């Protein structure tokens, strides 16, 4: 594993130091002084390893942490306030992508060699920005300054749709209040597509997670990062990147457990919930189906 991790660091353009065991770092963390990143294989949730990771998160370096699905919530809770990159499972492509994003900024990677990590991160950010912008428009909020207007090139009519809805494009049908059961049914219908088509063909993690979080909000239940990753219907590491960007865009919020401040849950922001409500109402008034 140490040899593979060193190869992944080299593949991302870095120079590997070490490897070091948790015990070696606990006795002398100074050996990694000046390191730009720390690459950790955390398959154990023992107290020594968790304490070491917590101590290291306060340093100047960025951490890339490989872990397993059973430990995801523990690691996420520990790193929620840091810029750590969490990788679920032993996927070397994901390792290199995470290390590349640390060692080579997106702008540099995209201009120099068009790196896959830069393209994917930019793609995710643009998609979530578009979702956030659409929700903001439905709620009558001003445009986000981070919105990338290039996402709507060729769709000039979209910006007028909310106003058009307000100006009378209504079916006259009674609007039913938004219920968690309705949202869950939409999610089940979306998941049924996998029985007939290749699942990745229709992957839409941002919308699936937004629907799942809306249902959880209505049910007044707390959502862990691991359960939200499952709801995304994509690999957990990919889901974590979506969660990070959607949190930065203001759709999701990190909230500490009132009973245990060490635990962190993901919640739907109030503005995002209102926007989803408005969207669902608009869909009903048009007599359309939610897909």
C-alpha cells in the first residue's frame, strides 16, 4: 500500500516523503514539516490514529485521506472544518485526482495540461452553480456573484420563466402541500430507471441529493454524510465532491449534533428548501411531472 501511495503521489506530480506510521508521526510530527500535503491511509478508527489526524489537520498542509464506508462519518466529522480530501475505498484514479487538485491548482492544471481533475471539478462546480442560480431565481433572490453565466449560453429564455409563472401560466388545479412521501416516490421512480438502463447513463447526484435532503427536512430527520452519499447513487468519493461544492454554493449546511458536538450532519439550507417548494408548486400548477 505504501508503494502504491508513493506511485500515486508521483503520478500527481508530487515528490513522496516517508512513508511514516502513525506511531512514528505521533512521536515526531516534525518530520513532515514543510510538506504541502499529507496522504493518509486511514482504515482504522482507533483513538491514536484519529487524534493524529485531528492534530495534523491544524497544520499548513492539506490532507488526502483514504478511508472505508464504515468509517466515513467518523472521518468526515473529524475533518468537517478542514480542507481535507476524503477518498472512500482504494481507487487509485481517485487518489491521483485528489492529490492533483492539492498539488496543482485547478487554473494551472487546466491551462497547462487540461487535467481530468480540473475538468471534473470545474464541471461539478458549474453544474451546482446553475442549480443554485435556478433555485435562487424561483425564490426571487438576487443572482449569486459566483454564478457562471456561461452555463446558460443558448438558453436565453430561461431567465424569464419565473416571471412567466407569476404572470399567469397556471393550470387552475389545486396545489397539494409538499410531503416527504411525494419526494420519496420521485426518488424511487428515478432509481427504477437502473433496472432498464445502465445506471451511470442518468447519473444526476446533485438533484438526487437535493430531493433526499428535502424529504429529510420534511421528516425532520438528521442526515449523515454517509447516508447522503448513498442517496447520490454515484461512488462515495464523487458524492463527497458534490456535497462539498453544494455546501459552498449554500444549498447544504453543516450542522453539529446538539447532543454531541463532535458529530456533524448535513442539512438543507432554508433558502434551498423554499426554492424546492416553489419549484414543486410551479410543476403542479403546470400539470407537469417531476423527473
